[in-house]
């Protein structure tokens, strides 16, 4: 039986939403051929599945978590 609120269904929905965002950002380029930043890839994934701060730090490690937090809140990125 289909359960739209199951964790698996929510994960599939989140990953699909992230793929759509990446495709929009890539324009006409194939996602296979787009160069990417692995730190940002991980950030998109953990944000897409709504992980809490503790879980994010556990996945990314404290240093990468702080780097991404600083990057995302930097004035250059928010313009």
C-alpha cells in the first residue's frame, strides 16, 4: 500500500526536488556533464531531506559544516 508520508516516499520526493533544481541551474547541459562542488552537493542533499544541525555536522564533519555555513551566509553569496 502507498503511504505518501513514509520516510522512503519523503526521501524520494526530496531527491527529485533537488534534481529538478540542479537541472534548472544546469540549463540545457546534461547533469552527467556538469562539473560540481562536492561540498555543495552534500549541502543540497542534507538540506533537501531536512536534517537537523547535529545530523548535518555528523555527516559533513565540523569543518565542512562551518565552511558551508559561512559560505551560505556570506554577503557575496546573498547578493
